[in-house]
C-alpha cells in the first residue's frame, strides 16, 4: 500500500506518462504504469510535476512592509536600506513572525518549500533572529528555512555587528552572511570577506555574501570571495549573491574572473527582480552557465522597502531572469528552470532533493505541460506535496469566453482552446443552459 501515488506526470527532463509512488515520506518507485493501491491518488493527467521550488535569497524579515512609510520610491538600494533601518527600531518578535508566516503560506501554496532567508543581525536584541529561528521550527513540517546571519549595516561598519554575529551563530543560524561593499572602504570589505569566511570554516557553516551591489565596474569584492573559497577549500559551501557590477566589468577581466569562479566551485545566487529595479543590470548569467558555474535564483524581496510586488512564486523570478537576461535559447531557458529547482538545491546543499527513488516525496503538480509553459503562465499549483502528503491545493484555472454563437472554455495552455463546438453552458443572458451554437 502506497501512501500517495501520482499518476501520468510529465517531468522536467522531458519524460512523460510517469507514475511516482510514495511511502513513509520517500519516493519508493518511479516509472510508467506503477501497479498497486494507494491511500491517495493524484492524477497529473499529462501535466508537469517537479520537485519543490528553491529560493536561494529572500529577506523574509522585511517582507510585507511595503507602504506605511517603508516605500522605496526611487527603486535604489540605499533608499530601501534607510527605510528598513527605521522599521528595526520598533518591530517586535511577534510582528516579524506574523508577516513572515503569512508570506510563507503564499510560498507553500506556490510549491516553494526551500528558502534561504537573509536575516539582519544588526539589532542589539536580535529580534529578527529569534523570530525566524522560532518560525523555522514551527513550520518545519511544511517548509525548510535556511537562515543567514546577515550584517545588513556592515560587519565592521556597524559597531555591534561583530558581537552580534557571534551571538546569532550561537543561537543556531545556518549560514554566515556578509555585505562587503557596504563597508567604509574597499580594503575593509576585503577584510570582512576574509574574516567571515574563516568564521564559517571554523564553525562548519555555509557562506552567502551580498557581493558588489552596484553597477560600478570598480567594485570587485567577488574576486576576494572567490579567493577565499579556493584558499579555504570551501567550494560549493560558498555563494556570492547579486554581483551586478560583473555586468559592467571589462570583458577580458570578466572572462578571467568567471574562470576562477568555476575553478572555485562556488555558487552565484542571482535576484532578477531587484536587479531590474535597484541597478538596471543583472550579472552575467549566460556566461556563468557556459563556464559550468552553478547558478541559483532568489526573490530577494516580496512587498518590502525595496520591491513593491511578489507573491512567493519562483516562476515570477524565472520569467524575469529569461526576459531581462535575454536567456532565450532553448538550452538557456531550461537552465533557468534548473536554477529555481536543482540549482537552488545545490547552492543550499539540500539533502534528499529531486524526483528519484529514495529521495524525499516532495512534489509540485502544475497546470502546465512543460517547464517553459509553466514559466509563461505562472500557472496554478494543482497539488503541493510535502513528504508524501498533500500540503496545498489550487483549483485549475479556466475561463469562459462568450463569442457570437459559441463559448470558448480556456485554460491558456498551448493545447487548449478547449472544444469550443457544442459547448453547453449557463447562459448569462437568458439564465438557462443550452447549446450556444444556435
């Protein structure tokens, strides 16, 4: 007896007609036409089934603050930082939890079940840290939160940050963060990179640093982080986030640097939505792909002082990455979808991830036939499955279009301008049900 059987799924790698059997929170069989009884059956009917989406960079502590004085009208990074600094003076542990809990509900509904949360530690009381550690445990059955100890106001620049970093890590944070370009000088930024990587190495933690958050081609902390990843042999334990200055590097220097990034084995985590608003450029994703660098994506901001939109959906992020980054070849578009699933899982070093026998039974059924249809439509998630149990559902999206003599039933997929002949529907004019062909 299976706990759950997903039938007739299309997979991200192009396979179709695949069944996925789940028991005790794991995938126990995968293939066409699996025989056996199940306590629950989800019939995908030829729709796309993926592992859960992964957000490699989200400032969850600031989410849902847009408006009420916390609005970045210019779209520029530093205006948002100023607004955020004001909020920190009065926010409470409970207010942080309340907003984050609501946003994570959106995430779960959208099949986003793994989030790396950038958590500001520049608060003497560490209220953000306490709130998200408590929420991480509360929501663990439904979503995995990986918490970054992030010194928003500069590790050396903020007088309390050095001590706060140690206290936050002692409380149980998962990742050492940094913001070297926000230090008072470039040399101080390089020293912050070195010091923070050494702290992570000593504690056996991952590293994720906001890196070169400017279109200025002279901002080059990325090379310092690459050097530390190689020197300390940390490789895939290290991630550089944002990196917009790389878009404006001299091509000769950029080619050399990207080769070194590939050599180091580190990850690049890109946030296309705020790249478009804060800097007007996105880092060299296409070249990073070509060099074999693992690229992950993140929302960065959801209705917060930096960005007014978002709903916890990584397909919004993928859509912006492809359009803004001009990643339009079939190969590159597929790599973007990988970056919001398997690429993100590699950056966060998630165990048991993927649709394979023995992996965690975490699945998302989308109202689309394939990954690019999913990116185009940002469709409803018909079922979100966590450890073999349905954690969220959405009804299938559909629309009725009343044309002269007929009604079109649509779901916006490529194959569906649905059987428009002889449709019997409730008539909005006469109140009856009849064949609209007359």
